[in-house]
């Protein structure tokens, strides 16, 4: 065939990142629908279009896929665009806006279903527990780092971690309400913001 390329009928080869993304996306959908234990690698292979053997070359098991899902969700949640918003007038306003978005942003149903399954599995699976603990530590350190906007200086490190721990604890309480299918009450969120501001003021005045 002159001047043309023969068609092989095969799909273009995916890059390693595209292949992993397909695996993670398929696993996320299946975990949300069927749960961690109700999903097999064969199902993930079928939905993702990636052979089982290749999945095991990319991920040692379902726990590693869960870790990848959690890490991706963490990076999305900790997007710090609000902290860099130049339209807000002060560092306190920027931090307050970030905290408000952090504690008030709704969690999509699939993510909530996966999270409930992960927390349940963490009670009996050390690998999943380690993933949850590591993610919690990352949240704590990232929120404490964001708190530099309002509590700068190395002498305020304890204060930043205290504020971050409070925010994370309050967020966990809101997540508990989400798991119980209770609405996120704006009045509760407003009280959390007031508490954060009061804590910042208290630490600012502390010797």
C-alpha cells in the first residue's frame, strides 16, 4: 500500500502513567461499588483494560492500589490555591478561607464509600492502617505549614501544630457526620472557623 500506513487493528500503546491511571480509576469505581474485599484483580483488569499480570507489575496488591487512591485524593484536597489567592486582603483572611473550604467541601459519594471501607479495613489490616496513619500525618504537617500564614516564625511551631490538630480533629467529626449521611450544618462550620480564629489569637498573645 503506497503512501499509506497499514492498520493493525490494535489500540495505541498506553504510557505507564496512563496505564496506572486506568487501573486506579477502575479500582476506585469497583471499590466504591463492591467494597475492598468484594473486588478482585480480575475485575479491575476487565474494567481497566490492563492484564492482571501487568497490574501486579505496577502494584504489588490491592493495598498498593488503595495507597495510590488515597495519595491522589490527598493531593486534590490539599490544593493550596486558596492560600495564594491575591484578592484576599490579609494572611488571616487567606488562611480562614482555606480552612473554610477544607472543612466545608462536600465529599463525593464514591470517595465516601471508599473511605468508609478503608477505615473499616484499617482495624484488621496493618498495611491499610499504615496508609491511614501516614495520610493523617501528611494532613497534620501540611495544615501546620499552611498555618505559617498566621503564626509565622520557628517559635510558633507548637502553636501551628496545635491549630492544625484542632482543624484535623474538627474535620474528622464532620466526616463522621458524612458517614452517617447527616448534612454539613453551616452553623457547625461557622463555629469551627470561630474556634480557629480564637486559637490563633490565643497563640499570638502567648509568650
